[in-house]
C-alpha cells in the first residue's frame, strides 16, 4: 500500500492503518524538499559530531545528504546508510542506521513543518499525527503518544504532547526539530487531509 508513496498519495495526505507496513525509505522520503525549503534547512539544521565519526566523516555525510536533496528533492534511508558505511567503514550497520535515522528524521521534520505551514500557518486547519510501527521496539513514550493523539490533533496540540512526553521520558534531550521525541525515532509526522479534500482520498 505504501510501496510507491510519493506517486500513490498526494503530498502528505497519508491515510491508512498504523503499523509496520511503511518501508524505511517511505518513513523518511517525501516531497517536501523543494529548493526554498532546502535553503531554510541549511540554516536551521544543526548537528554535532556523529557517533563514532570524525568531524570529517560527519561533514561528508551532511554534504552528501544535501547534495541528494538538491539533485532529486528527496532523501533515502537506504542510500544514506550505505553512504555512511562507505565514508566510515569502521561503523557497523546498526550504528550507521542510527545516524541515518536520527539525522534524516530531524531534517524531514523541519521540512514537513515548513511545508505544512504554507497552507496551514496556525496548524489548526488539518489534523496531524505521528505515524510509525508499534512493535517490541516501540518505546513507552510513543505508545502513550499513540493513545493521546488518536485520529490526530492540531499541530500545536500534537507538538505539546510530544514536548510533555519528551520532558517525562527523555528529560535531558534537546528537541532538534519539531515533532522530535528522541533520537533514532522510527515515527514520522503525517498530516490528515479532511474528508473530501482530495476526493476519494478522504
Ligand atoms: Zn519511541
């Protein structure tokens, strides 16, 4: 159902059941990386030295992610993970995936927030929610968020819930982007289109 998300769904009009059916790339890819957004991302995206990477490794990885964004308007978990391992062959797959998941997640969340603000500046026109797998790796904070958010909330309400859970479960964590609960997050923010807004998609 989500195998060709960008073609099968209008931008961010994701509907469908929660669960593990999203591919890793579908979790992070998206049509939000337009040139105007990439320009703002360059200013807002801040990062430290990545886990078990040198400064030089970190810079090459960041440059590569932005090159892809500029070239094809997208990011890819798989390609980024592979590139990280190419740049730093000492890393194991799990570490490379953790870096990719965290950094692409931060970028995707900033980009989505900017993209959605274009036609919903207050975040109250549509409903927003965090979508991701519920399995034995899902943390308590995300399980609670799943209950709290229900079928979706306004953007300010959703962000307030995430802030509350981050303070409760990860009190030392700085939010690096809107919708940020913790690093290595498998959940992405999605926007619900109101019934009828996209015809049969409602
Ligand atoms: Zn979690």
